[in-house]
C-alpha cells in the first residue's frame, strides 16, 4: 500500500476546506484529480475517509479524522526533509506551530519567541493561543505539535513534561485594605466579589481552591480576558485568583492592582510542554522544546525565583 505526499496533501486540504471544489481552488488543481485521489485512497484503505453531503461539501469520518491528524504530521516531516536537504551543513530551517494557553502566552511567549528567534533565526514559529480544550484539540488534530499549557484534563494520547509550578495568588485593588499584607487567607475574602477567569478546566481549578478552604466564592463577573479582570480589579469591582502573574501591577487601562500570596498551602498549576505521545517531535520542534526547557530551568530566564510576582509598587 503506497500513498504519495500529493494524495495526502489532497486529503488534508479537503478536510480543511470542507469541500473538494474549494480544495481544488486552493491547490490550483482540477476537481476530478482530487476526487480520484480520495477515492483511490479509500479503496486501498478499505475505509471511508469523508462523508459526502449533497451540495454541502464533506466531513471527516472517525477513521478519516485519525488519518488527517497523522497526515498533517507526515507532511510537516516531509517539508522539513526537503528544507534540510537544500541546506545541508547549515542551521535548522522551517516553520513550526506551537500552541499556548492564553495566560501563559501573555506572560511567557514574548520572551520565548524573541529569545528563540535570536538563537535559531532559520526557524519560524507560528503561535496558536487557546484555552485548555482548544490546546488539546490542536495537538490531537496535528495542527500543533507542541504546546505550553497546564496539566488539566490531559488525555492518554498526549504526554507532558513539567517545566514549573505556579502557585495561586490573590489579585485585588492596589488601595484595598488588605493589599499591603504579606499574605491573605482565602476565607478572609468570602464576602468580597470574585471575578472569574472563565475558561474550561481553569474554572474547575479555581473552584477546587475555594472548596479546599470550605468557602463558596461570590462570583460577580465572568470573562475569558485576564486583562479585563485586572482592569475591573483596579477599579475596585472585586478580586480574583491568578497563577501566571504578570511582572507589572499596572492594568491595561492604567489602573493598579496588588498581588498577594495566599496563606493556605493550595495546589499550584503545573506548566507543561505537551505533545502527542505517538509521534516523535521534528528536529525544529524539538529544538524549540529544548529552548523552552532551558528558559524554565533553575538558571533560565523563567527560573522559579523570577516568576514570583512584583511588589505592589512595581511598574
């Protein structure tokens, strides 16, 4: 059984486009050529890759979804091989797609991307941000090969390497009566309005912290935007809990917040490098993973001591 890279590219493009006609336009080939390649592949595999919908394009079958996921990775390896063959003896080249949890991207990715570009100028990094479920879906689909995220709800198909732990902190207005404290007991905040970073699995983590302290949060606002949360806190609309604490206490709108440790010893979040278990990383992706590991090491730019939040007067 032999499949050409061209046929695999037809399958992936058809899956992305949702129709054979649109895939033919994107690839600048005839529609019959793509249809024939898809039919031949289905015949040789003995499975249906696409479900055809009259006048409504195509969708992937369960078997087709697995095939497309693997085909994406194989095409990436093939592209790497071609680029490597053209530049033997030189530095690594190519494009990689890295996923990152939303708040981790804001906090860590600017430093990672700029530092990596300086070290490996031949490798272009495309960043895809998302919540935990979107990060996992990207890895399973093959759209991303590596992701910086948390250990929440990681399926068996994905393996992770822990880079560091991020403990939870309380964020409140800079002039809040408790803002100058060295630590705050979470039960002390039971009557305050809580602003929730409302992301899949993240909300469950925050709920577990309150449950561990035997209290119920008074949720006044929910949002996916951490910058909106900081602005609301700066304007005295409540408090929140955060792990990937920024290195500044100034909000996007110029208001100020305070970052205070929690007295109780509560579970931290685990920052992880996630990837598919069944596929080895391409050389360019492995190089980025190695660089990220170095950055989070004991003497790297994101060493645990450097991740601690700034003081209330930091700018």
